[in-house]
């Protein structure tokens, strides 16, 4: 009976349930919870954004997957959830940043941009014919020498954090931050903390080529780190763990190749003993 009552209220975004819930918004939040883990850490000299891109196939080019985006010279955004929805919001954020430069001759404030995106996302929760955005964003930037880190969710809620995470690994990330976060460390130390948090979120299934890192600082604004720099920042204990996992994966393959010649020799022997054997059976 309860399921039938709930189904009657999740068919439209504009209908509240008797207990005051919008089920479509909650479903959009579930889409974010199933997304890849994204992490944001604000420290004294900058902000770090890290994302686990979760590459599902070895045939996929890892560079083609983008989860951290540059909005303006001083703002970067990390996303989790539906990638298509995130790209739509990223395009809107870039347009808002350029409109502000053209209209006022200056870079847009980080909080102003975050509020504009939050307002836009909220409008899709209050009229029919559309659905909420199935993505959450971490908006990091610097304005007037002050570093700001905001999080938006599909409902349009806007919150400012010192350190946070979104996506499937959020509980593990927040547990790590609650115990180890220090606002007075350097950006490089924050990167190490973020990588450790992602390692916890992935339950040890850690791969260097799936990590994307962006940094906001006073000198260069927002920048994304190349793979060579990311590898240099990777803690040695995690790097050793990754290499040991790769060896463990390759070991069964090597055993299989060592047994393969024996199978071929047996096949050749059987074909020679068979008086009715053909050329194809002997190969």
C-alpha cells in the first residue's frame, strides 16, 4: 500500500508527497551517489580538486574522460553524476563568467557564480516538462585573495566547505577528512590527503591513470596537473600497492601462456597418431 502511495507522487516533479518530499529530486541525488568520487580540499595557500574517473574498459582513452573543468582563469569545477548534465552546467557557468567580464570588466566572484548555478538548478525542480539535473558540482576558486569552495546538489542547495566529497565514495572521504583535515597545510600536502581519501573511496582499487587533479592558487589561478606531475605527487606506499596489484593481475596470464605450448604439443601428437587426420587438425 505504501509503495502504491509513493508511486503516485513520484510521477511529476511539481507534486509534493504527504510527508513533504519531492521524489524526483531524491532520485536525482541517488544518481549523484552512484557517480564517481570527487574531492575538494581548501587549505591556506590554495584549493585542490581530485576526481576518480573510473575507467571501465582498457580500450578506453583515459584522456577522453573529463571530470574537472576550467571555468575561468581563477575558477575550476569538479563533477559527479550524469556527465551530460554536468557538461551542460559547465557551459552555462562559462557563459556566466564571460558575461560578467563583458558587463563589468572584471572576473566573476566565485560565490556569485555558485549562486547563479544553484539558482539555475533549483528552477528545474519547480515546473513540469523537465527533470532535475542528475549531477553535483564542486566549485573552487579565488576572489579578492580569498579561496572559496562550494558544493551544489540537484535541488539547487549551495553549501560552502573546507573539505568535502561527492559521489559514491563520499562516506569514506568524509571519514578521512573528519580525522585528518588540517587547514594550515600546503597544497601539496592537501593533494596527498586527497589521494589517500580517493584510495579509501575506491577500496584499494587505485589506478594512477584514472586520477584527475586541479589546483587553484594565487600565482596561476586554476590549472590541471599533467600525468607526470600527478605520478610525482603519488605517495610511495600507494604506488607500491598499485604495482603489486598489477603483478597479481598479470600472474595468471603468465601461467596460462606457460601451459599453452603443452596443449599445442599434445594436439600435434594426437594428430600424428590419427590416421584420418587432416592438415587443419595437425596445425
